[in-house]
């Protein structure tokens, strides 16, 4: 029974493929988005203005450390 190629050629195509950079994510993860939507809904119910900037509570600790 013939083999499917020698081990010397293993990974040949993957190593020749050019690296493509990831596109940045456009949306928040669901948990973070739900938290932000809840915050906005509560502000509207209380008759408070909803700022266009993201509240500090919905910015993750990792993102805060990255900007600092």
C-alpha cells in the first residue's frame, strides 16, 4: 500500500504560505456588550444622559492596562 508522502516533506505547504495579519474585531464580546447595553438602558430609565464614550466599568482591565 503506498504511503501519503515522506516525513521529509511534512509541513511544506504551511511553511510556504505567506502570513496574513488578523483583522481587528469590530464588536465587543457578548458579555461586555450586554453589560454596556444594561448600563445604557438603566441611564435612559433614570432620565440621565447617555454619553457617547464608553463608561469605565465596561472597559476591561486588560484594555486599561494596555493604554496606560
